[in-house]
C-alpha cells in the first residue's frame, strides 16, 4: 500500500439530527482540499435532513459543486452506524474513505492534513485527526479510568485529545485504535474488512474492532494537524446511564479479540468490577436498579454481538 492516494471521499451516517448534519456539511464544503464525494447515509424517517443537505450543496460555489459529488442514501431499513458505514462503502469510489459522525465540525485544513499524512508516510493504512474540544475528565473519573482500564482496555487516544493544543503541528503519531467520529482508511483496506454489521444502536466498539482486524502490522496514524470539534449531540441518543455504552463496547471487544490468556481475563474482570461500582453508585443516587440492569444487559449484548448473535 506504499503509494500516495489521490482522492478522498467522506461517509457520514445520520439519523434525526438535521441541525448537526447541516453544520457538519457546511465545514465539508469549505475545505481547502475538497473531497470528490460526500456520502450521507440517512436513517431518519423524514426528509428534512436530505432537503437541507441538498440545498447546501446546490448553493455552494460552482467549483465546489463541480468537484464534490453528493451521494445521498436515504434508507430507514438501515439499522446502526456500522451498517450505515458499510452502505456508504458500497457506493464510494475514492482512494481514501473518511468516516465522520454527523455532529462534528471540521477546521478548513482537516482533509488537506489527512491526505498530507498519507503522503508523508505512504505505508499508512489509516489516518485519524484529533478532537480539539475534548476535556480531561474530573479527577475522580480520570483515576477510575487509570485504575480499572488496563492492558488491552487502555485507551491511548485520550491523552492525545487532551493535549491536542500543545501537540499543534507535531508529526503523525502511531496508534493502535481510532475513534469512529473521525477516522480514515485506504479504501481497498476497509473494503476487505468492513464494519461489523452485527452491531446495532450506536455500534460501540466498531471503530476499534475494525482497526484490530487490519492486523498488528497495519500502520495507523493520528495527525494532530487534522482538527475538528466533536459536539456529541444529545439528539437521538439512548436515555440509559452512560456506563451501558462503555460496557457494550468493551465487552464486545473483549469477547471478539481479547478473550485469551490469564492476563486479559483478569484485566476484563477487573474492568467489570470498576464498571459495576459505577452502576451501583448510580443506583444509589437514582433510587433505582435501572443503571445496574443497563450495565448487565450491556455486557451481555457485547458478548452476543461478538459471537455474531442478535440481541
């Protein structure tokens, strides 16, 4: 794969977030290096988002409309971000595919700097940018992560995001995993593996799973020069306690990739203990056992999804 990609396409799954999607698309159409295609995979029941995006594309300057092809796939039968991303892959034609959430806003040089990283390191399989509005968790939460998320569950991405401002113009950093909100891959690599369509809802763990299936030798880079804001929209999100999302993704990854060796098993049980503490504390605060039920159901969901079973 040691060549320089010449084109980039952007795939954005969306559902019931017209305002967020509009803001994101505006930044896509204002890039210093334009993509050749923007692929929106819309799972919304209504047509409001599609009308808004087509209007933005139609009102863009002529050179933008001529360069950027808008491909709008509206299908309410598509369930989950992973399936939506796969649908986008099916109709993409670019050398590099950039996957974004619908609640991000890119700096103008984002695409330019993603492609620059591929040019600088032609053997890279994937390149991600950084989130600039990420804030370090309060000290108790930071310590909770440090204590309970060990071994393969440790996430090196967090420190890079927190230090995005200081890293500034640093060269690309090699990492082992990306975040689904902003990750790109060479098209031929991602077509070989695809996202795990078993995952529904928010498809937690799909991003890390795909990175792991690229293989241990796959070079994945995070370039601090490619920067965006991730607003983490509250629209169309489940109303469960946040520990459910954490448990789903990590349980899925454990049973799919790390369920071997004494160390990994101990790391998983230790992490489950830490997540259980959070769920138990939430039960006390709410006066309800719902957070515990959410947590237990999330662990079971992750296990069944890793086995290719519906839940």
